[in-house]
C-alpha cells in the first residue's frame, strides 16, 4: 500500500493520484514478499511516495474511516482489512482482518460510522466498525438484488455528494448484449438499499470514480473490451454530469471505434462525454 503526499492538490492531479494509488495497491499485492523499487515510479513535481502498509494480501479498493482507519477490500482472498496508524506517523502499525469468507468483497465505502462492503451480488454494512475492529459486528444486508454473475461482477463503490451509494454492475462478458439492462451500468441507491436505479448506461467495467469537488459531477474510468489488438480500444475516462447518459458499450469503444459485431447495428447509441 503506497502513500502519496503533496502540500496542495489540483483537481486533475487528485483524480490521477486516486487512480494511480488503486493501481499500485493491486500491483503490490501481486509482488507480495518482493522488494519494490519506488524510484521506478514517475510522479508529478512536488509529490512523494512511500510504502504505507504491507502484508495486505489481495488489496484492491480503499476507503478512509472517520477516525483514520483505512479499510481495504480484496477479491479472491474474500477478506476486508482495517489498516491502523496508531501514532499518526503516516505509516501503518497494524493490519486487522475485519471480515473474511466473503464473495469477492472488492468494494468498500464509509459513511456515518458505518463500513459498506460490496460483494458480487449484495451490499453489506458493518455499523460502528471503527470502535470494534477486533470484535466486528455481524454484517447487515443492505441490498441483495444484484446479479450473481462473476465476470466483471466485483464492484468499486463510493458515496456521491447526493448521499447515494453508487454501485457498478459490469458486463458479464468481454463484449455482449444482455436482456438484463442492469449489466454494463453504474447504479445508485440510498444508504438503506432502497430506491435502486440506473445512473449511467453503456459502462463495460468501471474500477474507479469520483466527483468534481465544486461542480459535484461524476467522473469514472471504464476498462475497454479485449481482442481488438494490443492498443485498441483504449480504456476511458468519462464524465457523467447527469443521470441517464449512455457511454456506448457494446456498440462502440473509446471515442470513435465501432465494435466489429455490435457497431453495425442500426440502433447503435450516440456517444456521451468521453475524454
């Protein structure tokens, strides 16, 4: 797990570092037990990088608790960790397993003294978790109505400025259409699991998103389809200022690349905001 520091963050830099930290937390889990040469990592001017925590097998998404606890999800390991810096020296002192034997608990989010954890087909919550790290409460099922397909079924979750919990449902394939319109979307719901709705369509597999701190508009990544070449199509950084926008999957990829199979269909959608 890596720590980035800078005196002041610009909006674009903050989002870049967010994605960067996620990527390298994954990389660290892959090379667990090996020394990492941090000098090989290129940073913008003014940034520093150091190892914050180690021995977090399968680390994926992260969320910061109100008391400073860093919660970390995983995929195949089925565990959720709490990483604690007891003396506030920007280096973790203890790693605690707060949940295990879960179904790809990739996504974690924190709100109102409660940890939310995303499995493949349901969202759980652990109330008052930061005062019970070594004696965690039993999880409460918030919503268990999500599809059970494992292909792109792991989830990154995050609370938006509207107080809603945003939950993606990835495409159950490399590239396909499904009769279930929940696939290849970003959904959202209230913290109690009610009012579940689709916010964005045509999103193959997002693994990270955040909101502009002033405009309060959603920005998200999307991993492109495979088997079109080494460099095609590109992955995407997309902007969704309003509900109901469609980002093209499976009909088109990147900004202008039609899918070889689905792109020829006459009802292909119009592209939304892509960078």
